C-alpha cells in the first residue's frame, strides 16, 4: 500500500509540475508547516497578529490539497485552521490553544498514515 502511495504522489507531482518529489521532502514540508502552526500559539498569547501567518498556512495547505486530494486529513486540517480565523482569541483562548494542538496532531497523523 505504501509503495502505491509513493508512486501516486510522484505521478501527481510529475503530471502537474513536471518534477518528482520524494516522500522525505513532503514530510519535511509538513513538519515545517507544523512548526509554523505551533508558532501561532505564542503570537496570539502575546497579542501579535497571528491571522496573516494563519492565512498563509491555510493557503499553502489548500495548494497541497489540490496536489494530494486523496488525503482526507488535509481537509480536516484546513477546516480547523480556517475556523481559528473566526475565533475571538481573547475570549476563546482555550479553544484556540486546543485547536492548535489538534492541528499539530493531525499533521503527525498525516505523515504516519500517508508518507
């Protein structure tokens, strides 16, 4: 099953951009995104603008979803992050915090399940 995922991912990348990307590169990219998501937590705690970086993360994940549309967990991740934009962090910080950790967990699950 894992070999078929590797082949499917490489076929998708080749057919869309005429390049080949290995699983390690995709995993490193997902870990980088996970780090960016985690950094949103102290930004909100310190009253910094967390919405612009959050929008950038969502945009990147939307692009990834187009390339890997068979990964259902990506849609869940995008939905959770999009929901964070609607929260009033000052009033709902605990929900914001919990959702950040859930998103980081989803990325770990995507890596373990798909790559």
